[in-house]
């Protein structure tokens, strides 16, 4: 009886030391078409998100710019926040993305981190296949 108890204790100890990674609903590939203020054309985005313990990693392929890594990001429940750095007005500029997931869509708002630049643009990203 004691040996079974020791075996169970050892087994639970090993399990508790194993890294736990639960995929979130945000994980995966997302696509979006961003309608920007005139005279700028629409912009296609391809967003790859990976989460681990609330931290967000991945990248965004921005039409006209290329693939940009996510510099910082976090998820909490159905909310996501992330930052990327892209050229804007011929200068590297940090953009902040805030989103809320609802099923297979994320409603995003994005704008330059420096609030004196640009303006808020809202768009919806859809889960890829």
C-alpha cells in the first residue's frame, strides 16, 4: 500500500514539473483586410499568433512592408494586445493592436503608439484554415 502511494506521489511530482501549455483561441493564422483612411488603399494582413502563459509571439505580414515580428504581446481572457514596429512616414514606428476574440474572429483596433501620429483604424481578422 505504501509503495502505491509513493508511486502516485512520484507520478504527480513528474506531471507537475512538466511544462503546461494550453493553446488559446488566439493561436493560429488570421487574415484581415484593413480599410485605411483616404487616400490610402486597403491593406491585407496575415497574422500568426502563438500564446504561452499569457505571452504572445508570432508575426504579421503587412502588405507593402513584409513580415514583421510581434515585439510584445499579451492575452487575458478574450482580449489581446500586441506591438509591432513598421515604417510609417519614413520612420520606424511602433503600432499597438488591441483585440477582442469572438468565435473565429478578432475585432481589432490599431494605431501608432505615439498618439500624435496617425489615427485609430478598426478591422476584423478571421481565422485561417
